[in-house]
C-alpha cells in the first residue's frame, strides 16, 4: 500500500474510479463507491470493508477556493488516510 500524502484532495478523489470498485487497503478488501454530481462540483465517496463492519463516507465539494472535505460521521483524518491509501492502490 503506497501512501499519497502530498497529493491534493481533489487528485486523491480523482484517482477513485466512478461507480463501484474494489481495493485493498491495509491488507483488507474494501468496496468503494464514487458518485459525481452537480456537473463535477460534488463528489461522494463511500467505502465499506468487505466482510467487516468498518464504513466511511464523505462529500468533497470542488469550489473556486479549492476542494472542501465534508466527512459523514467519521473523522476527516480517517477519510484522508483511506483516500491516500486507496489512491496509491488505484494508481498502481
């Protein structure tokens, strides 16, 4: 798992394919869904560990001032850590 710590949020999210996909994060299989709305200005990422209870989701708003992360019921650090790991796997 290759971390992507220096990549901007919009690039990390952009590495996740649109729709549902599967990725290994920390040796665990995850199902990830990316949905883009509002002409590309809002991206929702939802993930669940397959065979487990871990879940996370967030909205990323693409604004003129840059991307804004809005996590849903999980800490922003958890979402960012997941996105960094997943982006490294998708980019492999």
